[in-house]
C-alpha cells in the first residue's frame, strides 16, 4: 500500500470587480503533473513558513504583486497520482484586484484568466482544484463585489 503524503499548500484567488476568480493555465510540458490544465495560484507551504507567508511568497513568485489577502478557509483534499495517495491541507486566501490578465505579469504557466462558475464547470483542472472554485461560488455566488 502506498504511503499517504500530507503536504500543506496554499491556493490564492484573486477576485476581479465582476466577482470572477483568477486561474492560471499550467505549462504544457510532459515533465510536470497535469500539463495544460487550470489551477489556482499558489503552492506548497515551505518548512518554517506560515500559510499567510506562503500565500504572499507564492503570489510574488507567480504574478509579481500581492494585494491584501484574507484567509477564507481550509480544505482537506484527497487525490491520487500514479498510485501515490495524497491528503492535502489547502489554506485558501482571497485578494481583490482591478488588474486585467493583460496587466498581470504571469511568471508560471501559459496564461491567466478570471473565471465565472460556468467556465470552471467546463475546464480541466489540475489536482481536482475545481472543487475549490465550486465551494467559493456555492458560498458567495457570482455577484459583482
């Protein structure tokens, strides 16, 4: 039986003035997991780092700016890759931005977009992270902020 891996991660949603949430399209490289699939901004919490610190670091690394972030909630998320089981704790944060994708310098992935619920339902997501978007829209709806 495969060992259960339990990393802590952060997922950051930048919300635009229309209530849509940021997502980035992962690179289309066969050497990465889930190539050409959509994902949240974010990543692993490093040793000695708090989730808040990890969220700010990841945003600066991925999009070169970090608006004020609010902790939304934590998720226990399970999935399997190549026979390895993962039970990940995801710390989700929300930040507001009036920048368009063209005004954001994406440093990882192919492109950035702001998505509504219908778009989330029709795109392939890495690590089954579409469940975070659905949880957000279930809780907050799609109303403009």
